[in-house]
């Protein structure tokens, strides 16, 4: 029984991201000057302070590892009431950025920090108008992930954790 729709993500600041997600492609904002991925999207680079003209939308691999997760045992919004207990997660993408998301196709008891995951997309509130990037266990090999050009993850102050 679904009692209420889930809240909508903020769409306007990341329209290219949401348009791509609807087609099953995963785009994140990136700075052309320093190659930092900017998550969530911003109006100027939080690492090198390049302006909006330096920002672009770039496709990422959608592969990463589970950095951390949390299991909610109560719903803080009625739209999630039917999914308790549910997880929220932070995934470290192969390209470096950390993204807040959920892990699907995996029992909460089977979640493990460091597990390999791959992006997939789910319809938001049961419609394909908005598709959310979520992650599922990557059951294929991860040996071919090229991390040689990977920048370390940075927080909003440009520092590495
Ligand atoms: Zn930059």
C-alpha cells in the first residue's frame, strides 16, 4: 500500500543530469579547468573557483564502491512508509566523487562497505518522467576499472577526506 508520493528531487539546477537519467545515462557536473566532479551541482567550481563557463556535464562509468550506508527503521516521510527498513548510501564512484544514493537488489543485511556497485535507474513514484540513479551490487569483474587518472575525492572545501 503506497500512502503518499515521495518528495521530488530538485530538478532545475541539474536538468542535464535528470534528462540523461531518464534515458539511462549517468551524467555529473565537472569542471573543465581542474576536472573535479561537482556533486551536488554548483554555479562555480568549489575546488579551483572557475566560473560557470568552465562547468560541463560529463558521463561517468556508474561503477563504484559502497563508501558507507545507513538503515532507516522508521519513515521520516510518508512516501517511504512501505519500504521500512530501507537503506541510504554513499557510493564512491570510480572517477572519485561521492554520491548519496540507495542500494537496490541487495538485502540490507548483505550490504558491506567496500562492495562493488553499478548504477541502475528506478522510476520515481512509479513514473518514468523522473528516474533516479541508484546502485546495485556489481556481480561482474572489477579488474578492468581504470583508476590511474582518478583524482582523490574532495569535500566542498576542496580537501581530501
Ligand atoms: Zn575547477
